[in-house]
């Protein structure tokens, strides 16, 4: 081989090595900075509480009319739990106001027991801002866990979507990929959302991969027929059998993260049973 050719090949290999090293270093530093931000969030919101903690649904606060109506007023609220859930009582101690002193975009906190999913929940004016910013607003590849910008921030929509990155170190929403195994769902059946109105508990019932432009990401479900079609699709596509069949009156929560390709996403669906009650 000619000496010039050897030098050229050596130079190319050196450039490849330096670029790869730089990218690796950037990711390591980025992950470290992101993890530090989220450690701060946990300390502010739940000081002294470990991330690894274990599972009475509360009714969402409603405003009672000042004058008693002539006709009974019915409202939809989360169904009471059959047994008490100590986890919900513990999560009620989460201090969202402490987080809002740092960032007013804080909506709540999301937690899945015995997993790495234990993060502040945000909502931006669009779905791009928190894609590459931590909850403190720092630019970082780990991004944030954030609510779909078109969803109501009080979790009153029939279908609510939450996004998070699939990080290679297992942080953020990387855990969602484990739900494709039946035994993982059996050990992690609930998703908890802390809001100003109380703690909401959702039951996981389906998981699969979806296209970004699929009906999975639909938000307009005013008609019962379209809700039935959506729920039938989620059950048909599911890679696990939970035995849970959501009702059209349940509220649906979808967690979404990157899948195996640019157009593929891992989604986990959960439901919160709702009942109608009469205001006194």
C-alpha cells in the first residue's frame, strides 16, 4: 500500500475516533446535568422521600354552585377504590408550589412505583420546548416529561397524552419499553399523577408500538362511538393481556416515548374509572 494512502486512512480513522469521543462525552455530560436537575426536583417536591416507595382514590375537587339548583347536578369524578392505597396518601405530600418557584410550567408529578419514572410534569405552549429542556429550562438532551400542549392541564380530557424521551441510561420514559413483558406489568400496574386537585391513579391496560401519525394520538373523542373504536384498537394491538376492558366513560392516559425508529413510538395506555355523583 502506498505511503500516501496509509496516511490518508490513518487520518480518516483519527477523525472518526475524535468525533465519536466528542459525541460520547457530550452525551455523558448531558445525562449527568439532566440527572442533577431531576435530583433537585425530587428534593424540592418530596424532601427526604426515597424514589423507591410502594401502592383510596380521591375525588377531583369540584365547585359547588352558591345557590342550590332546582334539578340535581351530576358530575363525573374518579371512582372510589375498593381498598386503601397508602401510596396515594404519601404522594399527597408532594410540594408542587416549591417546584413552581423554579418554573411556573409545572403541572404536577408523575410516578410509577419501583421504577425510574418519578419526575415533575410540565406543559409548554408547544411540544418542542421541553423536548430538549429539563424542568429547570436548561438545554439538555434528556428533556422533560411533558403533557401534550393541546390537552387541558387539569386532566379533565377523555384522552390525555404525556411524552418523555427513551434515554439509553434507562432514565425518563425508557422504562415504558419494559411493559411489553407481562410480568413487568403485573409488578407495575399503576401510574400516579399528582395534581393540585389531588392524586390520580391510573390502571395500565395496554402497550404496543404506534406510528406518530396513527389514531393512537387522537384527542377529539366527543362521540361515544369514536371512543369505542379507540378502545377496541388499543386492546387489539396490546402486547400484554391485562384483563382490563376500559369503559367509554373512563378517562384514558397515554404515555409515549421513542421506539425503534424515527416513526415508531412505544405507548402505554392506562385508564381511570369514573362515576357520576350528585352535588349536594
